[in-house]
C-alpha cells in the first residue's frame, strides 16, 4: 500500500503544463533574402507563434516526467508492506520490578511463554529477553522514571493489533504522567498490589549539633514526609541516632548522617544581580533545613575559595575546568526571546520563561527534567559540569520569583537529599484506567514502512540525464534544441 505523508505537495504536479506550453510556443525563424529581392516590398504572410504540431515528443515526455517525479518526491511517499506477526503476543515487563512481578505472576508468565508469547522489556527499544536475564539484570534500577503511558503508545504502534499485549508493571502513579492514551486494542495489564513503604530518606547535622532526620512514608493514597530533630543518642518514632551522631538507625537498617558543611561559591562578575538572587535562595535553604552552608560571593578569581563543593559561574568568561567538585554555568550561545514555560519535577506550576540560550548541540544530558514547552532541556549535566540555558534573572524568567526556587536549588546542589525513588511516590493508579478494549473485529497485521525517496532520486537522475542528452544532441549537428 502506498501512502503520501505530505499529500498537499501533489498540487505541484500541475506544473507539467509548463513544458507543454513551451513546446507549443514555436517562433519560426525568418527567411534570409538577397539584397534587392522583390519579396522585400511585398507584404509578408502573418506567422503564428502557436503550433499544434509537436516535433520533439520524447523530449516533452521526459520533461513532463521530470516534473511529475519531483512532485511525487515532495509528497514523501512511503510504501507500507503488511507482514504477519512473528510472535503470538508480547509480554512487556518493567525490568526494575520484574523480580516481584515474576514472584506474583510466575504461573501466568510461564504459561504465556509456553504458548509462544515473547518476553520483552517495557522500555523504548522493547528488547527481547528471557526470565533468567531479567531476574539477573543488575542495571534494571537505572531508570525509575519510565512513563508507562508513553511506552504503551510506542508499543501499540510497534506491534500490530494482531499481537496480544500482556503488561506486567507497577501501579505507582509516578509512572503515569500525561493524558491516558486512546488506543483501539485490548491490553492485559497486571500490576503489583498496593503497598506502603517507609524509610529514612535523609539525615544531616544541624548547626546546633542535633540531627535532622527525614522519614518518608509512601502509601497508595499519598506520600508523607516527617521531620525529626534528635540529639545524639536520642530516639523517636522508632528512629534513633547513635551517641556519636553519625548514624541513624531505623528498623534493621542504618543510614549515615551528613556532618560536613557544604561550601558554595558564586562568581557573579558579569551578572551581580543574578548572584544576589541565587545567594538569597541558598540562605533560605540554610534557614529552613538547618544545613551548614558556607556561601561566598565574589567578583574576582582571587576572592574565590579553593576547591569549593559547588561553583556557580555566572559570567561570560571561560569557566575554569576542575576548579570545584561541581560547576554550574550559563550556556554560551545566542539568546532569543521566547514565550514559553519551564516544566519539570518539583514545579507545582510551570514557570514563565522569556529568554533562552540556543546552541547547536546540548552539552550533556538533561538534568532534573527541566524543559520548555517544546521539550527542549533547560538544564543539562556532563558528569560534574552543569549548564543552564536561561539566567537567574527576572528579565529572563519568573524562576527567581517562584516560591519553590530555593527548593529547586536544593535539589540541584544536594541531590542525595531528594527523596529516594522507592519512597517518593507510591500513590496507586485506579485499576479501571488500565483497562483497554479493542473494537470487535479489528485485527491487523504488522506494517513495515519503506520510504521511496532514495528510489525516486535514482529515477530522477536517469530521467534528467536522458533529457539533457536529447536536448543537447541537435547542437552537435549544428542545430538548436
């Protein structure tokens, strides 16, 4: 089956009338008369530029074919070949949760495999796998932020409707972001039953010597964080601190207490106002959390501390490599006006952005999920070097006016204080949201798409060469095309 991805360009085929008009428009060459000929004084016969006779049919046909092929190429044709499915169905499983899922649904998964179903990982590549490989996969916990809705859409288009889909995933709300997809197929979705998980997500020493402990309780209804301030050797709500104040014990697990002060340097030579907003946010973090933060704002390199934990390089100068444990700087490039929003985890409401920096290539990977309306990352990380593609300034965005600005900086400079993904969000999705049923009688086979652009370019080259050959051939005999 042939499909045109850009059918509007088919209107250009009407340009085929141009070579037809050119071939019908013939201006005949005048006669050469001798001096003194009587024909010079006779009235000449009226000659018409139009002629119904076409003498160069092959040349006309080649030129028309050339225009038609160009029009066909602009429509971006795709040949869709229907092929039967290679497997009876797919078993799509979240690798990160597969050990627990297999324990719950072992009989069902084994039965499906025996009936010819294929086990695949529930990720963009949908890689074929086996039960043993998934159970022993040590990299399974690397991507806890999978969007199940988006993956379901990709699986729907990758596998034909003739292939049954069996999904085995968690039911945590954090994996279902965006609008529920509207797909016309039956999906058998199995999830882990609702659970409540609690644990210590962070612990640090305060300026007064006490220890602040953050306990996260993740339940299907909501995630609750509770804060405790304990003295060394004290305990509360099942949480205790050792006598040295270096370890927190909760249940049968222990957690280290951060006892070091965090040294932060802000180099704001070119953007002192931006540095002021950033300093205020860091001071708010220190007051609210009790973290021991040492902040230095400088306009010269000599005033900067040696090897700080964090360096915010708010300058157009080249940033020093390896000067700090972590360096964040403004991305270099062209600043353009934009009417967009900053989205991402931690943003209760999107934040307006008025200017962004555009570069040819992003430096590093997206960090913290900050992006604009088009999905372009606004904060990237390359190991310990970070770049932000806007500024900490009201002329660039409303980020500095956002009430959550200090928290966003906190999540950046101390990511270990962000709640553990296992404790972050255990709200459960409604089971009815996972029920997808196809319209009766609709069964399709898998479709493979083949773009015809390269093939058309090859034909175009041959037609153009033939047209040039016929057009220039009379010139070799002394005539004209």
